[in-house]
C-alpha cells in the first residue's frame, strides 16, 4: 500500500487533515510529513501577533500519522476491513519547542503494539529546530 493510498483512506479532510505525505511505512514504523500553512484556521487566535501551532494540533498531526495512518496500513496488510471508527485514547507527550506557521514537520513512529483494535506507538515530531514534541500515543480502531 502506497502512502497516497493510505492518505486517501484517512477519515479526515482539510481543514482538519494534518498529513501531506507518507515517506516510509513498514509493519514496525511509519514516517510522514506536514507543512503547517500560514493560513491555517487556528493561527488567527493562537497567539495574536505571534502565531504558534497549538500543542493539541501537533498532537493531532502525530496521531493522524502515527496511529491512524499506520493502523490503516497494518489492517490492509493483514487483509482486514478498514476501521469505521477511530478514537484517541491516551497520550503522554513532552512539548519541547514551538512550531511556527509555514514550518514543515516530520513525524516518525515506532509501533509498540497493535492488537484487538488497539494501537500504541512511540511518536516523535521534528520541526526545523529539531524535536518539537515526542511521547507515547494510543488509540482504538473499530
């Protein structure tokens, strides 16, 4: 399954799709990227005069690539149906640096487990100045 096919199967569209490309995928890991465009809907109010990507949006980008896109790939590889529902269940993330408008980020994931519809991964998001945030995310796909 190619990266473009995985993205087409994601249950998101703009303005809430935070995946531009999948650069690598295997059973154990996935890498993807996204450019936070200067006209994103959230920059107008976060923060006035000094826009910064909200942490919850960085977390969403990490989850879309590291959990949902990877889960779609893994289900496809196993010959199983794609999920009708996805749900984020937990996170433990450290935010280390801000991500600004126009910045390209790279998300890299290492799968911890995927069984009985639950996926858990170690995820890292890197911006132009290095690691912006990293942690462990988990979710459900049914």
